[in-house]
């Protein structure tokens, strides 16, 4: 009897050793793709669904970089493509990208008849967008959500539109005034499509990521005045590539990011005044850059190990952010060989 029990136990152990392990739960991944000062932020959800916010410059280069990143992430399609606004470095890559990978759903703030700041280019590029979307893009406005699949047992996931077409979400009843709002110093009205950018907060459990496209100074202020309509965030994608006509210090001081990531180019964005604003916060965030700003000193850039591409002629290294399945921590990794650095999600700290 004892030997038979031993034999059955050994057989069970052997079978268990060869049995496939249950799939480990996955968290949330965000890829900041180098488009040389354009924009392409790829989100892969715990359910394996994908959201691409903007798709880089016209031509093959940026679309192929996006496709390569999507393949590395195990994607066969782009489930949702969001265009924040109609500047070519944000939607110009759509024609080539649609040839490389199927795109299921398209979103924007509405298609204008013309674009004053890019009259000729817009008429050409918007036709490519309409062809790729088959004329079925969905117009988003402040307060809308993009419905995302929720993975079984995973933390709640939400992609919420904060602003678009120059408007922001309304004040909540009896919301307290933001004491920082009085520090705002208005700029001249921005009549470009930057001011009409779509902007979002992506939340996964307690983790919060803020992406405001190329939104500019005065509309940024509307998001945090008279009341704060955003709240603290964990990760802030520096608005408008980190240009100084955006990144209103009132907004930055209000959202208090723990990590800031610049989707800048070697000669575009990553402005020294924006980095200085972040460095003056009471809790200085970790600052990451897709490119070293070659027009600034070493001290005016972030630390070299937080820069994905040091040289203007680069290998298109990206930055990857991964949120743990329990959403309590997240890591940021620079380039393909970088060491992940871990941060705690703000909302989990009591």
C-alpha cells in the first residue's frame, strides 16, 4: 500500500511539472515611441487591448517605428487610434500605419473644413485619414470615455476625456477653489489647433496618467481653475513635447506628478523652463526624455540615464512604463537595455 501511494504521488508530481502554468495576470503597459519630436503613445491594457494616442509624422519612418513597437508588444491590431489634433506630427503617419497593421476605431475632436496654420498639408493629409478611417471616425468631447475591455479580476480601467475643441469638463457642484489658480499669468490667445487638443486621464486602479496632447497655456489653466478638475497624477506626459507655450506651472503644481516623460526631439521640446518648473516642485519628480535637448546644457537636461536618445542621429530608443497588475507600483525603463526603475502609485500610499 505504501509503495502504491508513493508511486501515485510521484506520478502526480511528474504530471504537475509538465502541466502548463496558469497565465499570470498582466498589468498596464505604456510605450512612448520616438517620433523625433512628434507624438505616438501606445497603451496596452490588461485585457490585451490597444490604444494609440497619435501616430507621428507623415511618411514611413514613424509608422514603421510604431508598428515595430506594436509587434514587440504582441499586438495584431490597433484597437483604438486617437488623434489629439490636426498637426502633421500627430496624425501624419496614419496612411502608412494603416497599411502595416489593421486599425479598428478612430477618434478625434472633429474634422474642420480647413486648417489655417497648415492649409495645403492639411487638405492632403486629412484625405489619407478619411480613407484609413473609412469616414467613420468618432468625435470626442470633454466628459466622454473610450470604452475599454475590463480584464477578469483586474483593477478598473478608464480612459476619460478632459478637454477638446477648446473646452474642458465642467466644474463639479460646490467644488473648492484651487488656491494655485491665482498664480496664472495669461498668454495671448492661441488660435491654432493646439488649443483644441483632446486630453485624457488614464486610470488603472489608483494609478493615473495624464496626456493633454499639445494643449496650450490658457486652456491648461481652465482645467485647474477655478477648481482642480484633474487631481494628482502619477505620470505626466509633458504637454506639447515640453514646449514653453504649454506646461502652465499652475497645472503642473496642481497635478504634482511623480514622474514626467517628455516626448521631445533633439531640437524640439524638452524646454529648459519646463524642466525647471518640474524641478521646483516640493516633491521633485523623476524626469525622462526621449531625446537630449541638444540646444541646452547638460545641467538643463535631465540625468543622462533618464534620456533614451543622447545623439541627434539616434537608434529611435523608446521609453516603456509598466504598471503592476495590482496597480500599486509601476516601472519606467529607458531604451531596450535600460534598468527598470520602480515607483509607488500615489493613491496606494496611506
